[in-house]
C-alpha cells in the first residue's frame, strides 16, 4: 500500500508540474475572481484526490490516513523545492507568482490530507 501511494503521489506531482508548465500563463491571470476560482478548484481537486487516492492505492479502513500522507509527501517535497526556485523551473511565468503557487499547493495538499481522514463507511 505504501509503495503504491508514494507512486501515486509522484504521478500527481508530475501532473501538477506538467500542467503548470503548459497552462501556467492561462492559470495566473490578473483579477480577484479568477484567483478565488483557482483556489476553489484546488480545494475540490485536493479533496477528491484525498477521498479517492487512498482507495486507488489499496488502503482500507484505518490505512486511509497513512495512504493520504504517502500520496501528499512527494508532492509537498517537490513543490517546496519548485516554489523556492520558481523562476528557474517556470521560466515563462512571472516570478512574483511564486507565493501564489506555493499557497495554492499547500491549500490543495491540505485538502488532500483532509479527504484522506474522512471515512466513507464504518
């Protein structure tokens, strides 16, 4: 279970990096409303991944929380490094957006962990 959860976490982190690499200029736009939409989407995707991810990793019952941690761990580590070197990793994006990127990653991964703590059935 732990190895599958870590592998799923690496795949999720790679998908996030690829998404921001290709669609970052469309994602980081000026204005308040789009940022609120982006953060709501980050919360929704994170929560959905937290609910479904442990199941995909093969965790049942009390293992769900541990699986959510193993899924979040690679992404949190990679995104921390990416946030500190934002201008190098994402050359096509405005370096000022690093704090927004970091906050969005923390927001999404926090919802992933929260989703992993919820149980569907007893």
